[in-house]
C-alpha cells in the first residue's frame, strides 16, 4: 500500500533585499544545514547577485534567540555557502548579547518592513534610519559611487513627476529616489541599480537591478520597456533572472507584488 509523504515547501529562511544591496535573512526555522543549503542554492542560481553578498541575520522570527554556538555554526555555514554575514538585525536584549558574543554589530535597518506583517513593534524597530535628501542635480554625467552611498547626481528632479534620470545608469552606479518615483529615460546597464521608495519606470533596456517600494511600499510597481533584469524587487520581495520565464525576456513588462509574490506580465 503506497505511503503518503508530507513535503515541507516553506523555506527555513526568508531572504529580502534591502535598498542598498544588503540582504536580510529572517530565520524562520533554526536548521543550520537546511539554511546553508538554501543559501548555497541561491548563490549557485544567481552568483553575480548573491556571491559574497553582505547578509544581515534576523532572528526575530524565532520564539527563542539561539545560543552562541548554534549561531556561530549558522554564520560558518552561510560563509561556506558563499555569502558574508555582516550583522544581526536588532531584536531583543538577548539579540544584543548574542551579537556581542559573535563579534557582530546590530542593525535596525530592515526591521520596519516586517512590523506590519508580524503585528508587533519592538523598541527601536519602528522606523528605518533617517536619510539625507539626494544631492542637488548637476548637468554633468552622473558620478560613479561606491557602496553604501547612493548618488542622484546628474538626475533632474521635479516634485510632481518624481526623480528623472536622463543619462544611462552604468555598471557599479546606483540611483535612488527618496520617497518618490524614479523614471529612467534610457538604459540601466548590467551591474547597475535603480532604487525608489515609490515605483520605477524605465524607458530603455533594464539589464541591471531595479528595486521599487524600498521602504516597504507594497503598492509600488516596476515598468520596463525592454526586460533583461539581473534582479527585480518590490518591498523586499525579489526575483532573479533565472526565475523569470524566458518568453518575457526582452519584452515590455510591468512588475508588481500580489500575495507577497512577485508578478510579471507583458505590456503588449
């Protein structure tokens, strides 16, 4: 008589992408081997995105903070999988002590995006860090910037239409629209990032990464004239190129979030 076997499709760790390229790994199930294999699979599928990526570990989804030995085993496993744990996400006083034992800093940056879903606000976790306004626009070509700084130099801004980037966004460059939409009139090259707290509109080829709703706006969308993206994300939920149907590549598309899943559809 055949035996029915239950299969657990839920991931042990929920990975979200932050607005400056740092990933937040919220631990749902403290299974070091499983978490390591999940991360190794991500790195193998999208090495350009996740290989040696900076990752913040968030234990806020667990009922109990892990002991230092288990936490260190997880850090070692993630490094072996190909990513670089750089901090713990702020949580409780136990998290603070654990961070000290591991020799890691605490970051509150990613916590706000989970508060609405989890139904609770922990101290110091209700808001993301305050950021300075983007620099004033200049007529010259946008300056190259290094992480974690984000430059909007060279983009002309108008309050009614958001931030407009008229020059191509080249590899290694980031353009960020603070609390507004971003419109790119030309190309977003491979290795470049365009980020907005609102929606992202790209009127040329998208070959790099586009992140909309960077501060957690789940209604934000991405619109693209020619789709070849390395990664797209809305409110932290993401898809990489390997996850995207081949029939949509090179097409005009729109991207939105529905039931915490990224949806992509052709515009024509």
